[in-house]
C-alpha cells in the first residue's frame, strides 16, 4: 500500500493537470462558430512552444516511457532501437509535416484521409486510410491505460482490482470531460505540465540511480551480471550480430510508421505555420534524450536488483522509483508518468473521432452535416473511444492490447505510399495504391501472427530477422507500381486532383485532365 505522503503528492500532480485542463477555454476564441477545425485542431493556432510540448507529449507516450525500460530490463540492448527510431523521425517530420500542413491549411483538410481524398479523388482509398488509422489508434489508446495501471500497481496506488479500476476510470472520466468541452486545447495545456514533470522526474531519478550505484560503469557492470545470472540468452547489453538487422529495420520502419498515426498528424496540423513545424522538428531530439534516460533506468533496475512479477517488466521503473525515493518524491514521479498518459490518450481519441466523422460519417452517411453537427458527433465518438479503451483493458488480457498495438504499427505503415507519394507525385494510380495497401496489410498481418505476435520475422533467402511492417511495405510498393503500369496501359482513368501543392513543391510532369496544377 502507498503511504499517505505518496498518495497526496500523486493526487497533487493529477489535480494540477485537471486544473490546467480547465484553463483550456482561455485558448479559445469565443467569437468563432463551432467547427471541427476549431475543436480538433485548436484553429491551427499553436505556436512553437505549444506545438513542441503537444507534439512531443503526443509522440512520447506514457507507455513508451514504461515499455522502453521494460524492454531494456528484459531484453538488453535491443530496447535502444527506440533512440535511432525517434531520431530518424526528426528529419522526416522536418520535410513531410510542413508540406502536408500547407496542403491541409489551404484546402481545409482536418485529417490525412482528407488529403488522400482530394489528391487522388478516390473515396475508397481515403476510407482505407481513415479506417487503418482508427484501427491502429484504438489499441495504442488502450496501452496508455496499461501504462497507468503499471505505475499505480508498482507504487501501491492500485490496492485491489475494484479500487484500482475505479481510480483509472475516474482519471479518464476527468480527461474525457475536458476533451469533450475544449477539444485539442485540453491536452495542449496539460502537455506543459507533462513536459516539466517528465523532464524533472527522469533527471532526479537518474541522478539518484547514479549516486546509489556508483556511476554509469558500475551500473552497466551490475546489470550485465544480473543478465548473466538469470541466464537471459539473447539479451546482452551489446547487440549480437544476429540482432543487428532486426534493430535497424525496427528503427527505420517505426520511424516511417510514426508519422502516419492520426494523433501525430493531428498535433502537427494544429501548428500555426510551416516555420513552427520546422523549428519543432529540430527540437524534438530533446524528447529523445529523455527517452534515452528512461531506457537507462531499465538497465538501472537490473543493476539495482529489482524483481518484477512474471510478465510484468513494465513495472521495472516504477518499482525502482518506489525503492529509491521517499514517498512524496515517488508520488510526484508516479503522477508525472500518469499525466504522461493523459496527453496522448486525449489526442488519440480526438484523432480517431475526427477521422470517423470526416471520412466515414460525412462521406458516406451525412454529406450535408453542418460544422456544428460534425463537432457534436466528434465529441460523442471521442467519449466512446475512451470508454472503449477502458472496457478493452478491463475485459481482456494485457497481452491482447500489446499484440493489437504491434499489429497496428504494421498496419499504419501500409498507408505510407498513398500519403507520402501524394506529396510529391500522382504517378501512382489510386486503384494500384489500394491494391498495394491490401497486399501490405495481408502480408504484414500474416508475418506477425505466424511469429506469435513478434514484431520481427525472418525475411528473404538468408532468413534475416527484420521488422514485419517494413517487410510488408516492400510488396505493398511493388504491387502499387506494377498495378499502376497495368492500369495506365489499359487506360483506366484516374480520379480528379483537387489539391494545390505549394509552388516550391510543384511537379514538372503534365497534370492529368481535370486536375489542378500541382
């Protein structure tokens, strides 16, 4: 059980987050009519600091801050693929996000599927992109609850199933109310607390770890001995030659997939300009540095002799914090980790709701829905998404959510050709892209399931271990290119292009008939 001081400190952090969420209305221009752009994207008005806090707080989730050290605790060096992965994201974001933002701002697009719909003139392709995003987001949202539960359990703040489940439901209920009323502005203001709390917590914890263990060298030596004693084959502190292909492809594939998630693009679309996005992309490595320290805390848990329950490696860092720190400080750290789940969870629910409203509800069921009606439906769907995540975590095994999130990462990568190719060219036929997407989804799902829901699988004649999502992307692209050649030769018409790319992105090939100059 947690002591009173720990619980009080924890509640103080959560209370602070709730109070901040209540101030979100101050970021809202009251004289504007309700619109989905205003509710879901904060009227595209966020400056550099707010965008950096929101985008970093959305990309670096609470589950990330527990899963990476858990992987380091259980598997050693392979966990640190997350560092090159989040570094690779930065130049990709620097190039892609401003270009996508420019098109979205010019045409009033709220989701990436809106862009695909306008660029290729294909409602089925846009629907595939939207549904893939929703399917990939829902288990990711559920994992934020798993991160909260791991923190509460390790800190003794989850005394029994009934009390703990009620506490988690209450946390999400408060978040749901704030998001319902203020949309993206609620997680935006909470992201300020998350930034301060997470940066402060990891620095304080890491300083205490080094002080107790006698420095980095002693920490790695002790962790290596622990791995040797437990006989953890394949879990060295230095990558073995056979692990290098999996490490490299996980880093690259995860980076390509991350920018396709609806919640990441929602945070990007909320920026006030392309310059803001470039500055934010350049500063994102600060969040990567924090993630690296969290990964090292997994090594520290090994060195410190932390013993997690079987299958509960996510509790390694919370248990380490509980041992190292006095009650009040531990409560503050636990509160920071829980707040770390609130920001991405809110953005994920907003992104899923917006994709549903724009690309399913309005496109296929209510084309004449007014902006006010769209906001009303999006609010209800956002609440439903949060409630569904809570029910999912309470009703199924934790591993089910983890397995589905692994599949989600493979799935979301399969929309990469349609989205990124569309920013530069329309040479790929929309029907070919749809065929490629279906191929990639089938191949990726088969590879992951065949390997017992492992993100890596043997690939090619040499049987190299590679990331299944990246392996599935190759046949996806191959089918899209081959089918484009066949469809063009057969004279199958393309859909109209209703987008206008910025002049410096203009293409030099002749636009198709009925298409605007790109």
